[in-house]
C-alpha cells in the first residue's frame, strides 16, 4: 500500500466537494443561492446614528450585574470587586441558589450588597429590567449568551 501525499489528498477532497456541489445544484437551488448571495451583498439599512468616535463623560461608579455565578461567574464577581473599588455590584443571578449564596458569602466582608435573583430559569430577565444597572456580565453556557445579551441591551 502506498502512502497518499498531502497534495493528492487535498486535490481529491476539493474535487469531491465540487462534484457534490454540482450534483445538488438544481436550477431552483442555483436561483436560491444567487438570491441569498445578493441579499448578503446589499448594504444594510441605517438603523440609527453611528457611534464611531463617540465620546462621553466617564461614569463615576459603574453599576454591574452578573448572570451566572458558578465557577467562572463567581471569579468575575470577585475580580470586579478587587480590581475596581469604585464599581458597585448591583445584582447577581443564577438559577442555582447555592451559587448565589456562595457569592454572597464571599462578599460579606465588603461594601458590596447586591440584590439576589435565583431559583427560576427566567430570574435574569427580571434582574436586567432594573434601571440601576450599567453593565451586565454574562457567565452562562455559550448558547445562552446571545439571547441574554440582546434582551439585556433591549432593557436599556
């Protein structure tokens, strides 16, 4: 048995992919692909004023909320508390009450007295509706990041 060269393997792979692409490309799928490509290349409609070059006054005290305070999230809470003494930890949230209890225990000798949201799957939604939050840090499984971030931003 002869050893296959890398270059030959890459050629064969490219040809196979091309062949599979050609066999599945009916006139319908070609039109569909063309429509998708055209849609992707259209300029996006302006959805508001650009923030390029935006300058604002610094926030004297940043108020932070945390969604997910397991091992990584609790580390984030402790780092914010240690590295940014002016920051206020406004609220913490985790579906598991034992995790919020552990974080509260770690903060007991500090000036931080965050509100706790726990015990139900959507507790975080209630938390991010608060008007005293400047920043939300999400430390949950990755598939939850986008919905949680988008919802948080929509709350202001």
